[in-house]
C-alpha cells in the first residue's frame, strides 16, 4: 500500500497541473491568450482549488485529472476557449468531489443536520399527539 502524501506534496501536484494548464493555454491559444492571461488563469485555478479542498487526500488526484481533461479539450478542440476549459475543470471537479459535510447529508449520517431535523420533527409530532 502506498504511503499517504503530505499536504506539501499534494499542493505541488495541483500546482504542477495548474502550471501545465497555463502553459497549454499559451501554446494552444497563442493568438487569443497573452502570457499574463495564461499565468493569471493558472494562478486563479490554483486558488480556486485551494478554496475547494483540493489539497486533501485524494482530492488532489481528482484535481490533477480534471486539469488533464481540460488540457486534452484545449489540445483537440480548436474552438474551445480558455473560459470553457476552466468551466469544464470546475464543473467536473465539483461533480467528482464532495465535502465531508455534503457526504454526511447525502448519506443520511445520524449526526448530520438532516438526521437531527428528522429527529426533532418526530419528537414534535409525538408531543403534539
């Protein structure tokens, strides 16, 4: 079994993917994207990932794969814009990764808010009858 990665290693993996995305933007969209815009897109994407728990295990792997998908989109679809590629990354990542709180809600965790609300509702209904 592989050892768990450190947060620094996970951050580095996401950073590498974001930098590669910026480089691909510049390489494949040279006529429509400046070097500053490509760098800003890579930086903004890294910050977005930081805000969406991409440095946690195994989210960093999902983030890197989402960036790889968008890079392939840029490579193989000439009409794809930088905005479309960024949107594809964010949408795909959001669909594949959920926060622990969302997972508790989705799966009916007995300590989650949905379960507590249901218990309170049942208690109120029982008291009213």
